[in-house]
């Protein structure tokens, strides 16, 4: 009986040790998994933080660019309003410039515009066809500017000539007051000797 009880106790002890060992192994596995999950969570948190910082900086940069675009658009609208005020009556009444093309040439041009563009540049240009009026006005303004520059240069040359003549006149008037015998340089005429008979 004692031997049977000892055998039962030994068997029970072995089972409890095995069970304790299994529990320890399970606990170690659970701790390793927990440690692994914690490191993954902290890594994911660091990655998420990095992504969030990057996203915030990109968002701030995007907002800055969009703000610049809004400011540029507002400037363009103000300039367009200013240009509209400065338009001549002819431009307000007849905003489109008359074409220098004949009727047949205009029809050909319309057909070309209606065709599907095959070249990349032609496709891009179709997107900006609404700017045609702007470019017409811009080119007209540039031509007028060049004409005014030429007129200004001509007036500057004429001004220099008039200044030179004025200086000659003033120099002659001063000399004339000092020496009345000398003829005035602006009024002096060259006299040719008369042929002898």
C-alpha cells in the first residue's frame, strides 16, 4: 500500500512536473510572442510616425504651392480687370481682331482645328486655344511697344539735334554781343563769288 501510494505520488509528481514544464514552455512562447508583437508595434509606431511627419511636411508644401497658385490667380484676375478697364472702345465693342485670311483659307483652318491632333505639341496646343485672344492682344501690344520705341528713338535724336542747334544759337548770340562784326552762325550764308565778266 505504501509502495502503491508512493508510486501514485511519483506518477502524480511526474505529471505535475511535466505539466509545469509545459506551462513554463507555453509561458516562454507567449512571452517571446509578446516581445515580438511589442517590437512590431513599436516599429510600426515609429514607421507610422515617420510617415505622418512626411505626410505633414508634404501637406504643408502642397498648401504652400496651392496658396501661391491662388495668389497668382488673384493677381491675374486683378490684371485682367485692369486690362479690361484700359481697353479701347473698339476693343470692347469688337473684341476679335479681323482675320487676314480669305474665306477659303479660313475654312481650311477650321478643318485643321477640328481634326484630331497626331503630334504631341498639337494636342497640347488644343488645350490652350482659349488663350488665342490673349496672344493676339499680347502680340499687338508688343508691336505697338516696338513702334513706340522707334518713335522714341527718333524723338530722342531730334531732341539732340535741337539741343545742338540751341547751343550753337546761344554760342552765336554770346559772340554776337561781344563782336557785332561776326555773322551769326545760324544766320550766316555762304556767299559765292560772282563770276567776273
